[in-house]
C-alpha cells in the first residue's frame, strides 16, 4: 500500500459507508485537474440479517473496485450520534468500506465529514444542496443518482486535495 506520485494521474475511489446505502464515487486526479469516472451505491436488501448486509456491501464494493481499478481510496469517518446501537452498526459498515480496498492492496485514507464539507464547499457545516452545487462545478459530467453517491464523490475530491499531506503522514508513520 504505497501512495502514488502527486503529479501523475491517479484514480481515487471515495466511499460513504452506510448499512442501507453505501455510496461510491470514482474520479481521476492529475495535479489540480479532476475528472469524473463513475459513481453509484451498493444497496443491500432491507430484510437481510446484518451479517448478510455486510457481505452484500463487501461484494458490491469488491465489484466496483475490480471494475474501476482505483489506486487510492478514501472513506468518511463515522460521527457518533445519540443512538449508540446505530453508531456501532454504521461502524461495521465503515469497517467493510475500509477492508474492501485494503484487500485489493489499495491505501485507505479517512476524512471527517466536516473536513469533506470544508474542502468541497469551503464551510464545515455545509448542507447536501451546497455539496451538490459544488459537485456540478468541480465535476460537470457527474450526475450522482443519490445523496450517498454525491457524498462519495465529495470524499474522493477531498482526498485528491489532501493526498500529499496524507502520503507524508503515512510515510512518517512508517506505513
């Protein structure tokens, strides 16, 4: 798991983990230029037991990773809400979202939701509408089918903007 050079074109997948819908978005970054590649979501059936939903998320992400061959991945960090059980279940989906790229030998960066919003919109408390407007500007060819796919593209954009610092932190940490 080695970071790619900063100036060379690199394909990045952003993942917005969720048990009902795990969004994914793939972009290419070459210097400051961003190119939309694809986006969508993995949506396990609501009536599946938790273990089977996690398996469906893993299999869906593995297919996306195989189809699009990204070199780097970024996953949104989980924010803790009032419902501890829901937070723990979301954490399990997030674990799958980190495991799938790691199994392909892809380095995985993590970004807080506020950092994603601040990077894409310029404000850490932006709403989904503001993110959608900025996505149209940054990736004009992108038409995300869901808010989760849009969030995943925003996560990929965040990684494209912060990957140099992330690569330096990984190098310092000896990874």
